C-alpha cells in the first residue's frame, strides 16, 4: 500500500534533488533543444527521449517524470540521492514492474519487469509563470500510462488552467480562494500576491497532490475538502478563482476532474449564484465556465439569468462555441478508454444532448466584481487567437468602466484625451471610380474586443485626441470644419467616445 506523498521528508528531499539537477523549465529546454522540445509539445516523444540521453541526472528525471519512460534503480538512485527507493515507492512517487526502456507507447503490453526496474507513478514537472520556476505534481495522463485514467485522476497543467492563470488579476490582496484546486496550479500562482490562500476540492487525492505541490515550492495553503462553497461557509474573499469540473453532461460522475455529478451546466450556475455571498467589498471572482446553448436561444440570456439580482459587475466572455460532437470528442479523448468504450460513452452523451435540445456548448470566462455603483454586465464573444484575456487587460477593463461611471459628460468634454497605439483598418471594393471604401475600424493590437467602427468624423476625432486640448474644444473645431452645430456633434460623439474609452482606445491624459 502507498500513501501519496504523505512524508514531508520525502518531499523535501525530492525538491532538493530536482533543483540540484536543474530540473527547471530552462534546464529541460536547454537539454532537449528547440526542435525536440517543440516536438514533445506536439505529442511526439522520441526526439526528447533521444536528446535526454546526453543529460546525466537531468536526463534520467526527464525520461522518468516527463516522458513516462523506465529506468534502472541504480540510475534513479543517482538522480534522486536524498530519498531512498523504498521511501519513493511507499509515497507513490515511483513504482516497479515495467521493462527498462519501454517507452510510453509500449508499456500497455509489456511483461512484468525485474526488481531493478522502475517508472514514475506521478507526473512531476517544472512550470514557469514568467517570473519564477515551480514544480507541479499531478497524475500521469493517458498518453504516458496504459488504460483509462483512475476516477479520481488529478489533471496537470492544461489549456484551461493556463488560460485562467494568465487572466487572473495579480493585484496584491489579503484572502484568496482557489475553488476546485486540483493539483494546485492556481494556488501556486496566487501565492505571489495573496497573503492567505484557501484551496478546496471534492477529490481527496487532488488535495494530497496540491499539498505536495505547495511543499515542493516552499508554500503553505489552507486545503479543505468539500463541494462548491461548503468548505468556506460564511467566509468572504478578496479574490476567488476557479477552474471547476464544468463539463456539460447528464450528471454522471465518471471522472472527478471533469464531472461534477450535476446535470447540464448546473454546477456553473450554482457557483455563479453563490459568489455574491463570498466576495468581500471590492473583490473579484474569475471563473472558467461552460454553458448550454439551445437552437434559437442566445447564450447571453442564459448566463445573464445566473447573474440576475447578484449586484455584481460582470464581464462574460465566450471564447469558443462547440458543437456536441466536437465537445464530446474533446472530453473523451483524454480518458484513455478503449475505442469501444469511448464510442459507447460518446454515443450515450450525444443522445442526452439531443434529448435536451442542446445544439452547442459555450466555453469561456466569467469575471465578477463587487464594486460600488449600479451593476454593469457585459457579454461578449471574443474568439480571436491573439485576443486571449490577460490579468492586466481584465483589470484595465473594470478600471475603464469605473472611470466611465464616475465621469459625467461635462467632465468628459473638459478632459484631455489621448488615443492608445492603434491601427486604422479600411476595407474597400473596386468600383467604377476605383477603390471605394465600405468600412473602417480602429483596432488596438492585443486588446480583447478592442475594436471600434469609425466614420469620417469619429476617425478625425480619434486622430485629434493627443492629450493636448479638451475634448470639447476638439469637437468645436470639427464642427466648424464640417459646418455643423457643435452641440449636436457633441451629443452624437459622446457615446462613441465612451465606447472608445471602454475598449481601451482612448484614455484620459495625465
């Protein structure tokens, strides 16, 4: 019997050995080289395995923990000298029983190994947030182990977790809650700017691996077991983040990392409806979510219903809309089940979608803010590759909305505004008199939904905003040039100016 990473001494020794072997993102990248690392990112493991052979201790660790390979006990002992083999097996880090050299594609049919042969029982990998290097502990995925993943499988670093981490506002706060922590990746990022971190999960194995992730990185989090906000009843937080088991389905719970046990999008609805009771004044919640889309219905109306009466400001962004087949294929691909089981489970899933009249599943992020003023709630589809949400952009969005709420039209006309670095993009069609412009937009590169349609007057207005003269004076000059009433032009221009400020195209100069 093993107890997963229950011994602090084993974790401390493991941390020392991994770091002394340069088991970091930079160290691994240098060992593998640009092309082998890129191939590994595409799921092609053999170039990385080949490159790792020149890496000594680091090469052993790469093959063991990142590639799912097998090593001799002697090589493992040299790579991890601070912890005994028996202790690593007892703590669920290593397991014997596969032939030396059996790569991740061969192990499913491999015979039993000799006593001196070993493989990793966990995925332990370096992760860099742009400022520091960390170690993250999770379960091995189906690509590096034969057969289906276990029901309490704990996901490692994935696309959704990285997207959320990038989008979180990193302002220093007192108390933070990571709801559904999994392996602890969000708590890991929170540690740099949050004084106290509470992390919850329904999965006891996830809490054990999150505790291991914290210990390996010299951190300490308040880990609690329970569903939704039950473990923090009556408590409030300055920041709430969550990448929960949001997968839309019939309510079964085959795998805890994806299935909540609640039918449809009930989990996400319940979570959003309970957020107001747990946000401190001025607090922010950022939640990855999925929602049901039915034929002829607007997804915005569904999510707006979750927010009705919340009293919170909101920015809801749909990043993707998946059809049922694509959605089911996505979530059955990583379970490691046989093709026959995948087809059976996928077919039942699609039948449920059809019976419920579900034609699509929206995927995105819901950001909520407990701030003064009448709640403003915005619902947008932002699907561009270069328009992913980032923490600075999310913070700037809410700051701009606050500025607009607090600034009267009179104050705006008296303000000196500047145009952000933007591009003017025009579309034209050939006509009898040459190219004829049919549309024009101003776009701020890298800004999510930072685009505004413009006509001749608004284009001139944006070009004239250089922080030199008040907006009202600029409007007067334009009115004189075009021979129109300045008051009427101001009335028409102010909504455009407000939208441009809201999208980060204009800002008040200091």
